[in-house]
C-alpha cells in the first residue's frame, strides 16, 4: 500500500482537495451531488461525523465514496493510503490533488 504524509495539513482541506480533483465514477455519476464541488467547511462537517460520514464503518474520518467519487481514505492519522484513490484516478493523482496545500 502506498502511504502519503499529510502531516501539517488541515484534514478538511485534504478531503476537499481529493474530492474536487476527482470525478464521478461508474454509478457514482448518478449521485445527486455528482456535479458538485465540496468546500472545506463541508469537509469539516463530514469528518466530524456529520450527515455524509460513511455509515458502514462507523468511522467518521474514513471516507469511501463522496459525491459519486471513490475517495477511499482514512484521515484519522498523519498518513493516508492512496493506492485506491490513485487506482481510480491515475498514478500520483492523490499527490497532485493536494500539492497546492503544501505550498499554501
């Protein structure tokens, strides 16, 4: 599994960057929010166990699918496994999605 450090980055910003860099996949295109982007405020609500938190795991910091996009990351630590995200969106996609956060 490919790990990527997100130490020092705001987790809502990481989630928003991953979602907004992705695109709906397969049946995800039928999600009513498939054409939407996500704000950092919405991402913070999700990560705090808000309405969109993944119900299957009971772990609010784990996001499987969001807005029709396969995210598949657990943001509870300072490293995330990005192999599933990269499998969906291309090698290096996760790193590219959050690169602007490292220079901000």
